[in-house]
């Protein structure tokens, strides 16, 4: 990434725009009413919602067996909470170090499509560091400058084929998006990947309403039309949980270097195992286990 591009990215990380209906403050998604409701939900189930890591407690695991929304509730709490300047400052320092470590390993690994693994690993590192965060499976639309591509690149949530997620990111206040793999996804033209940053981190919060043609692939749209079904009806019948989550976790648009990236959060994911229990090729990056990356590249810088 060139120096001008670095300055633009750094400027983006220093901005924060309040969401309509939010309480304002240091974190643009804070909502006192929602925070109180969510904290009550956790307290009623025997959890202490004032500290990060509640999703690793025995009480949470019991709650999750009874209610599949439990992990979604954690993500909602991360976004709705109010944070002090001290909390956000300390979290920012840790997030930047951990995200850079994972992004560097992804670049060395050179495999495409590591978004689910890398975001899950980063999230678990942040859990270890006591930072509020969650992993989001994300629909993604990238609008490039016309000099790069006149057509957007879509990563559809609803498409043919087998895939765990169209894309994956981490949300970790003060950052509304932490994307350590966007440069290393599959692109039609080399210029697309070259234009994207090795790591995208932003504090901006520009709400966005994801369109049907961004969420659903052309082949699926054609199939629905052939069966006389509208996208709205299909989503209501088959993807009601996704629609409900998208209502609570707003989609977000990020401006970057003459283009823009649109993230539609469609599910909450991540590893159930803690960082020290993540082993094997399915969670390794650049030939290292997550805890090896954490011990070699993160802890020495903190």
C-alpha cells in the first residue's frame, strides 16, 4: 500500500459518525435502552454481562443449548454497550497489534478465502486480551474506482455452491469493521486485489440498506423468478433468522480511496474453542497455530 493510501486509511480509522437513534458518545452504535435489555437477558440466565468473555462461561453454554440466539445476543451487546474513553483507547491498542499480526500472516500464507479462519482467530485473540468483540459473517459488495473496475465485486450470502460464509470480519469497538483478508479474496482482475488494503480498520459508521441484488446472486434470482417467488417472500420464509439479525446489527458502508465497501452482517460466527485449543490445518495460518501467532507476533508488542 502506498503512502497516500496509508494516510487515507489512517484518517478513516479516526472518524466516528453517530447512528440515527443512537445515544451518541464515543462509540457510534451505543444504545442505552438496548444495552439494558440485553444485560437483563444475560443476568436472568446467570451471566455477568459487564465484562467481555461471557460467551465462554458455563452459564452461556447452558443458555445456548436452550436458545440458539445466545451468540447473536453477545454480538448485539458488543454493539449496544457504552464504552469509556479509557476502555476504547486500551482496546484500540490491542486490536491494532492483533489485527496486524493476523493480516501479516494471511499475506504470507497466500491462500485465498481465509476470511472465516482469520477473523475467527483474531476474535479469539481479542477474547484472550479482554477486548469486547464478535465475529460476523458478512455479505460484501465492493465498488471500485472506475480506473480499477467499472463493475462491483459481489460476495453473495445467498448463492449456489458450498461455502461457510460469503465473507467474515470482526467488530471490535472502537472499530465498526476490522477486515484482515479483503485483499486476499478471489477477484476477477488482479487490479482489484492490488487496490484493496492489506487490512481495513475503520471507526466510521455509515448505515446502509443492503439491496436484494447485493444479497442474492443472479443465478438464485433467476431460479426464484422461474418458480414465481419474490426475493422478499423467499427471505421471509427461508431466511427469517438472517433478516432478524440484520435488523439488529446494521449493515455498514465504508469509503476507501475513491471506492466503497458495503458490509451486510448476516450471521454471527467464530470458533467455539478457545485460542489455546485451536489446532490443526483448518485453523492454522502461514503454517502456525493461532496460539503460536499470538505468542510470537502479538504478546511481544503488548
